[in-house]
C-alpha cells in the first residue's frame, strides 16, 4: 500500500470551488424610459451644482448662488427698512443678474454634457434603453432646472418680501398674485434661453475647457458683433435691429416687456441699467421681438443639439 502525499498545489486546487451562476432572467419591475430620463436628469441636476464631485467643483455654483440671491435679500431688507414695497422691481432684477447666469452657464454646461463624452460614459448610456432624444431631453431638463433655481428663486424672494413687508399682507397678496404668472413664465423662458445656448455650444467641444471657452466667447462676442453691426449699417431703421444680437439686451428687453416697463433714458441707474435702457429706447422695438428672438434661439439651439447627437460618432 502506497501512501499518497498531497502537494501544496493539489491542496490549493482541492480548496477551490467554482459556482456556475449563469445568466438569470430579470423578473423585477421595468420602469420604462421616463424613469431613465428622470434618473439621468436628477443626476445631471446635481452635477450642475457640483454635488458629489468634491469641494472644488462646488465653488463656482455656490458663488453664483450667493451673487444672485444676495441682492434680492438686500433689496427686500432696504424696502422693509424704508417701508416702501414699491422699491422692489421684478423687471430690473433679471437683467441685473444675467452676467452671473452667463458665468454659471459657461462653467457648468461643460460639466453637464461634455464629461459624458470625455470619459466614455455617453456610449454606455446610448447602448441601453436611453436613446439620443431621451438623453438630450434629460440634459435640457436638468440644466434648465438648475438655471431656474438661479432665476425663479430670487424673484420669489422678491415677491414674498413684497407681500410680507406690506401693512396688510393678505390684501397685498390679492393685489399682486397675478405677478406670479409673468415671474414664473419669464424666468422659465430665460432659463431655457441660457440653458439651450450653453448646452448646444458645449456639445461640440471635446474638452470641458473648450466648452467653457465657447460659451464665454458667445456672451462676449455677440454684444461686440451687435455694436459693430450698428456702426456698419447706415440705415437708421435697420440699425435698431442690431440689439437683437446682444443676449444681455434681449433679456433686458424681454423683462421690460414682460412686466410692462417703458424703457427710456431717464430710468434710474439701478444695477447699472441706465446704459441698457438708453440702448433699448434708441431701438424702440416692440417687446414681442425680444420674446421671438429668445424662442427662436431656443429652437435653433435644440436643432443643433439634435444634429450633433444624431451623428454616427458621438
């Protein structure tokens, strides 16, 4: 009888176990495409504010949040101290913070849409139930929602403050509640305007830095283009349409029309609005023109997004 001696390699093989799990059919609930869009939109919304990406990623979003909300709080405080609710102006506030909205758009549009392609996540998204249109919808919903926090939020602060500092808050609410419709509708369109522009421009960049530069260039060069066109065009009637190329003037004109404010050269220099008011007064365009430009820009930007992501190579 011969004794068998187990070698170390034999002992290791004997101790190993193979589990053949195989592929199992999923029997759980199938939530559908709307759940996919909602999930991606929620994730992208958090990305726009730097949530989950470290403290450095949150610096610009929270600085912009402070810059757009602090003037509203100060305006309400001054109106309360002076006892004059009429000092609160919805029309002048949105144009006053447009620069900060442009800064947020330039910095965060790249984070929302470029990183997916830069890190190879986009191909994984589109290999699942999510199609191109769903992806675009989720990104637009997310970034528009982020900008809505920056546009609608301060306006609601102003509205609430105007009601609370009144001598009869309930009577003030009944007199001013109709202002909520232009506030909500106007800030939503302004958020869409900035969001669609930012995402459309950023979608053509391969890196976040290039995307941010493209958005910044748009908001820097378009006012310059408008001024150059105004100098070149000799016909006075045609010259006034050049203001429609300036996104800052477009938002200001839209806000004035929305809240029925007559733009003229005697507007007080609140938030540095006097120069813009003079430009609007010289143009003397119907307020609906600014609305049409914003809607048309959103449609054009949406078309660019769809064309960009319908290409074979994303």
